[in-house]
C-alpha cells in the first residue's frame, strides 16, 4: 500500500490530484465489496461486523471485551517485531503449532536488507521495489499480522522471488558479484531442501503428503475436478447411523468438517471452545438452542480425543451415552478416518431445565455491564487496630443489567457491597473478604441505593487503603471487569 501510494502520488505516471479522490474511493469500494456480505451477516448475528475482533469497540454480548490474540504466537515488544522474520527461525514454537520453520522468510528478509542498499546504489528500480514490499510486509506481519505462520504465507512466496531478483541483479556485474549470486541461489536451494524435508514429515492434519505417499495420491487423483458428496463414500450401515442424527454437538477436534459434510442440513452446536461461553448472553443463547435442538443428539470425535470430549460435554451440563466406533471415508474408498460416534444426553424434565438455566445464569454479564459508582457517606481517616465500624455508602448501577438482591437459594450470583484492606506501598491485600452487605431489592440500571457496610480495621497499626467494590457473588468482582472502585486512606492506630 505504501509503494502504491508513492507511485500514485510521486512516481512516473502519477495520478493527477483531481483524480485522486475518485481513485481512492473506487479502490476502497473494490477492497470492501467482497467483505461486506459476511460483515453484515456477522453484525446481524452478533452485533459485531468483525466478530470476535475489536470487541472492545463493538461490544458484542457474545464475546469478552477484553483479551485478544493468543500470545503464544508472534513477537513481543518493539525490537522483536523488527527482527521477527529472523527471530521466528530460531524460535519456531512461537511461529506455529508445528514447531518447525525452514527459514524462507528469514533468508528473504536478510537478502532484502542487503539487496535494498545495493539496489539503490545500482538504481535497479524493480529490485528496489521488491525489497521494499518484502521488508514492509515483514514489518506489517510482525506488528499487525501477529507473526503467526499462516498470516505470512505471502511472504514465504515473496521471499523466494526477492532472493532470485537480487541474485539476478548481481549477475549484471562481473567479478565477485557473480559468486555472490551463486551463493544466494545455493542458499535458496538449501532452504528449499530443508522445507521439503519438513513437508514430508509434517502436515497440519497429520495425514500423509504426496512426498511421502505418492502412489496413494496418484490413485486418488481420479476424484480431482469431480463433484462428490461425502456420504456417497460411506457404506449403508454408516449412512444409516449418520442419517439418524437430529443435531450435532461438536465436542472434539477436527470433527466439525465431517459432521457438516456428512449431513449438511443438520444443525451443529459447539462446546469445545470456552471463549464462546464467557458471557451470560452467549450461554443463554446456547441453552435456548440446545433445548430446541431436534433429538437425538450426537457428537463425533477422534478416539484419542474421547476423554476430552466427555469433559467438554460435562462442563456444559451434558453427558455421554452410548459410544460407537465408526470408520468414515473422506472422499476416498481406500482410506477412512476412525472416529467415535458419541450419543449426547441432555438433562430432561423440570430438573434438567433448571440445571441448564443455572448454567447460563452462573456466567458473568458482558464486561462493559459491570459498572458501579460508589460514594462514601462516612470516610474515617483514623480507626483503632481491630476496630469494628459500620460505614454508609451510596451505590449507583451504571451498567446494563439489574443487580439481583437474592441468589439461587443462597448468596451465589447476588450482587453485594464488599471491602478489603490493602497495603498502600505495594497494593498487597492485607485483609480480604472483610465485610458484605446485600441489596434490599433488585437494583435496575441507573438505580441508586444506600447501604451500610460493616468493616473491621487490620490488627496491626499502620497506614492502609480501604477498598470498596461491588461483587457478583460466585462470578466476579466488578473491578475485574474494569469498574472503578472507591479507595480511602485510613490510618490504623494502636
């Protein structure tokens, strides 16, 4: 984009200023047009057109507003971002789950750095532009593309092109530059050889590759460019089992493709990604969909994932029933994938519905709904060591959900006022869970209430901070969701 902007504004054949607005508008429209339909679909479904990204801005109730990219991957900090193409070669565990890196981008990055200076010296515009694009792409990959392997695939290709281009520019001169070009080509060939070794051993789905099993790939080539339904490869017994599924519960890994391809019209509910169950609206939507899903419910999983699939089901108040081994051909009659067909049992009757209701009610509300404004009517500057006192506070519900005054038969999930004592020097908790005061009645959004909170000063004299916060019992402290707390400095005397 930077290179295009330069050429459009300052390069040969540059645009006229009066043409610039229309060109920018048309370019933006061409970029956005393919994305708009899916963005609209996501917005209607979740309230966020780029769900789950940027949810701190769009605040979809179905995803946390905090958190983001999985920090196992990519660079950390400014200097690692600059050096990430090379650093990723020495730390492949942060490059992808495969934990391998053949060094193509690292080679291209180093060659582009060297070739850029030489290209400027020789005024080779083509090589110079190629090096600029590669280096800019590497920087964008580390800074904005998160440094993860599959988001840098275009750099893998471009790096090889850059190495060949710089080597070709060396050949325009003689003497030592010819030898340098040969070294670059040799380095690229060595890197490609290492990459082929990795490709013969590693593959995302862990299936054999054409390099390791060419005969099988040659046999399966008969299916290329032919429209096939996956269920047509299964035998009658397997088709009968899968045709009887009312809805899928996706509890395993690498199984949802088989579930959807074998029975395209069957609904699928996922339970194996915890991020989708961190908010109350998300859990409630899941429960409503589960209770209305047509019976019977089944799940597919790999045999080695069966125990984990059971845990996923149980954590969502479901249980596993009968387990049947099945072999599912995947667009091939010669090889099939061994899977476990798991009967999924949901709670039944009034008691079962109560269990499912409790499942979503136990979840937190969206982060931005945990907002409280607390003011002190009593603010003691001094207290005696171990002294008990009743302090008055006024609280206002500045969030978007009603604070329940009563829990589910106990204090769980009711909203209370509470306090703790902190060391002012380092914020260390001195006395946690000191006191609690319940609301007299549910407090709606925008509502206010006056509460009296019993507190007890620490036993040791000194300076302390008395922190007052609202607590969603059994769920979260409001401060953990970004709500402001009230802090008061108190001197505790002997």
